[in-house]
C-alpha cells in the first residue's frame, strides 16, 4: 500500500522537540473519521526540528534585555523576539541560514529513507508554521529549480500539498526588499502523475489577530497563481484567540487541523496511484 508523506516544520526558535505529536494525532483522527475505508497507515508523518540551533541564544538575549525584570507581556515578547531574530539571522550567507537549510535537507533525507517511502514517487505534503513557511517556501523553490542527484522526494518533485499557517512570508514580498525569501514557490511536483498533480494545493491559514501572519494571494501574480486560497480562521484559547498571542494557537485548534485533514482526504482519495 502506498502512503501519503507529511513533513511538519515549526517556525519559532523557542519550540520544543516533538512539538507536532498532538497535531499528528488530531489530523489523523479527523482523516480516519472523515470517510469509510480510511486507515491510520495511509499517512506517514515526519517532524523537522531546528530550534536547538537558536534557542539558547534567544533565551540569553531575553534574560539580558530584561535585566531590570520589568518588561511586560513576556509571552508576546517571546513570539516577537523569535520572529525578529530569525528575520535578522536567517538570510542567505549567514551561518544560521546554512545550518537550518542543512537541517531541513537532512530531515528530508531521513524521511526519504523510511521503509515505506518510495524516494522517487511517494507524494509529499508539507505543513509549515510561522517562519517555517518562509524557510520551506525558499527551500522548495531552491530544490525544484536546481539540478541534483538527490531523489524526487528530497528535491520536492513529488510535492502535492503545502500548508502554511501563521506565515510571515508576505513581509518579504515587498518590492523594495527584492528578497529571495519573498518569492513564491510552485507546489505541483514535476514527478507527480498527471491526474494526481491536478489535486495539488497550497493553503495559507491566518488569524486576523495574528500580527505575524499575512494573506499571500494579493502580493504578486506568482502568489496568486500558486496559492489556492488564503483562509482566515480563529485559533487559540479564550485568553489568546482575540489577541496576537494566538500565533501559537494553530497547533491545537480544530479550525486549523480539520481543514488540513480534509485536504489530506482529498489528496488521498481513490486514484490508480494508490492501488
């Protein structure tokens, strides 16, 4: 039986390892319950983790900056220092840029080596939170456009679904920046069977109270062509759903994981490829 592979990447430098376990369970449950005949084994999940590359430095900065102990809104400050620091540190040519890209590449290599992944044909979905959307859009574009001896799976040529949530990539699309990080990627892998390729979608989710996240389709002709839809949803708890702290609330919220499960169901719907 052929599987649908799902890679998950976080976007905040304070994230802990195994951050995606609960999301995996929620998506899988929704998927299995969505239609008769669906199985948990239809899906393979893999977590890409890079926060250990920056977590200690970010924590040190926050402690030093708050030497008086009088700074308010610590949870919001953590989100903002994470995103602001990455905006400064994750740029082409920096050590962190190379380290994170190598971590993503190594993660995809490990995922491709899974005994149930067929490296040249297993369809791939990528779920990317926050700054992970900036990283993965750039990585996908780079891997698809450069010649490589790596497998189709590792070079994103079997990509069939891309989900960004809480994604700040729109900031990089400003004309004056002319940044490679603000360029749209194509999400229909060139190695997909033609009929399966027609199902490929990029879904971008944002909460209107999430000041880190932006819609994408209106930013350029390329984003408009490649992004299937920008979806405004309400995420977070009673304490965070109405303010910027909702940025970390996507992982546990049904307004996010239910439509993701629906997308996965559409991609995994009956097709000769899956037989």
